[in-house]
C-alpha cells in the first residue's frame, strides 16, 4: 500500500479535522481546515484511501511543510 503525507501549505493554525485515523476518504474530500492570514483554508485529500495518521491537533500552530495527515491507498 502506498502512503501520501499531506503537509501544511503555509504557516497556519489548525482549526478542525473532519476525519480521524481509520476514516475512509474520497479523492478531493475535505479533511481539515486551517487558518492563515485571517482566512480559513480547506485542506483536501489528494487521493482516495484511509486516514492512517493525524499528525497535529486542532489548535496547533504549524509551519509550512509540516505534516498534517497521512492517507494510505
């Protein structure tokens, strides 16, 4: 099985997750919301699969390229 790690596109605060480890997700399904520059930005799964791991918690501040979640196909 292949894995894809989805990283924060910019420095941001994680607002909420819409899935948890073990959840099945579709390609382009919203998995979490982040806040950057006073804007809410959705982060989507790039592939269909199962969320293997959530790397951060809601409320966490992350830098660009910090892993948010891993999808296993």
